[in-house]
């Protein structure tokens, strides 16, 4: 395994010094291979979901069904997860989502800011002995409450903390993009395989009900064969100094950060892998935000079936997060498509002389709770997660091809991957 950056240093130090060059240190000798794909210690979740409590339907058959109430397992049997990094995503979305989890619970925090960790720990009932900084991170090896870690750090730090977690005998859930390069992605996969630990990438949209419904409609050809897909993910990023505008930390600009949602959607909607890509990159002149990373990226993908996809990501445009799949006899529209909340699904088809546009209202589920519960169940069952490391690796391979196509000004051919969903594990549970 190659040398890793910033071992033993705090996240704050890393963010401060990365622009001037990334320090490296050797990785400690990996631990002996453990029991593959199993939970461990007190937090191991159940292989089988609990039996739900059934109610007699309250409404008439003409009305929407409410379903059964949640059936969580007892807290002591849920997968114990350490959250690595206490930035905005962890505090605003991930930690609150545990309140809606049935199979996972937070048991430890890792932060370079002890005061913040203590404050957050009190909010979520984390035992003070389970608070770590980045230099003491490896001590989680001895903590039986921690069965897994959720890496929520700048992209350049994903490899290091995935490898260290695997060496400590912990399963890994890692935020997207998986890493800054495909080489780093492969090293993360190898580190977890060597340790016999599960690795899942947090592609939350692949667990979200509206996206699952869109996948089902396209795969079943409800509106006829799929012909083309368009997607855009745009935001106007704050010009103040932040790690996303630092190439050493982020690996790139809008493409790996938010364009990856468009790319990943093209792949999971079709179930295919692209064979050709063309791309353009545009930066506004004189805008200091884009001294190191790109602003707008427009890329087109060609798939083996003939489906064409057109995608746009931008860091300088008003928020727009939409997706439309055009089929032979109708279209499927997600607008907004990629936010944490408020996703909407519409469809259109001809009905005689009328164009019928229908909104399909699905119960909103917490996307982070869905993905964490899926991870916990697959770890306990010893099964491959739906979005394993190979899923993140393939996205990074295509992102590298997009950059090459934009740089060279000509199409780039990609090596074909045969079969349907070649980089994914079994489909997620319908409603985690």
C-alpha cells in the first residue's frame, strides 16, 4: 500500500497546511485478517430484522396505506458506529438521522476539536471515554462498542482513515466521492479486503424511495425503452475560504463534489457502464473561487445500449438539482432530484389526445438513516452492500476520463464492464 497523508495529525492542521503540500508517513503494519463481513463486540446487529407490530387498517381500501409502525432492534443490539469528522454534514444530517435508524447507533466521535466533541457527545449521549482525536484514532481498536466507522472528512483524507479503521478491525462507511483518484480508491478496497472488513460508499440517493421508484420504472420499461437522460446539479458556492476550493483536499471542484450525483444517477438508472465520454470545463475569468478547482463541467456519456446522457455541474449557478429520463412513450422527472429533503417524482405519457402528467407522492425517508441501516444489516448478515467500494472506484474512473476528455478536447473511450449493475451488491431493502 502506498504512503498515506497526514497520519497522526489533526483535521484542523491538515486543512490548514494542505495547500502548501501534503505530508506523508508510513502506514502501520496491517492487522491480521479478521472474520469477514461480521459485526463485532457489543454492537453487532441482528442478521434478521425484528418482527413488526401489525395494526388493523384504519382507513378504507380507497385510501393510502399507512403500513406498520417502525420495528427497531434494541439499542444494545444495533451496529455501533464512530463518526469521524464533526463538520456540517455530520452535525446537520448524519447524527440527527440516527434518531430514525433501526439497526445503527452512534457510539463514538472523532474530532480535532475536543471542546466540540464534548459538546456534541453530550447532545447524543456519547460516553466521554469514546471521544477521540486524530492522533488517538487507532485506539478504537480496543473499543468493543465500535464495530464500524463512518468517514466524513475532506476527500483527501478518506484513504488514510479508511485504511486505519480497517487495520483497527472496523468496518467502514465512507462519504462520496470515495477518494481523489482511482488509485486511492483501489487502495481503500484492498485495505478492507486484507482486514476482512466491509467497505460501503455513502451514495444516499441509491437508497432514497423516489430514486428507487425511478429505477424500477426504467428497468421495467414502464414507459418503453430508455432513450436519453439529462441531469444538472448546480449551486453558487460561498467565496470564503473552504476546503472544497482547495484542490489538494477536494481533488477537483464541482465535478467530484456535486457532478458525481449526476454521473452516479446515469449509471444506476441504466444499470450500465459508459463506454464513451466527451466533456467541457468553463471557469469565469477572474473569479478567485476557481484558482485551483473547476466551476462548470458539461459532460456527455454513451452507454452500450445506445442511451445518451447529458450532465452539468456548476459552482457558480443558482441552485438547480434536476433529472429527467426520456423514454419511448413518456418521461420520468425528479425535480429536485439530489437534495437531502423534498425530492419530487413526476411522470408523463400520452393518453389519447391528452398528455397526462402525474406526480407520484412517496413517503419521505431520511436518506442517511436508510443508508446506515442498510450498512448495518449487510454487516450483520455478512453480505455485500449495495454500494461497495467498487461502486466508488468506477465513478472515479469515469471522472478521470471526464477530466481527460475536457483537457484533450476529444472523446475518451472507456473499457466496457459487462452485465447489469456490475459494481453493485444486491438491491437495498425496500424500506430500511
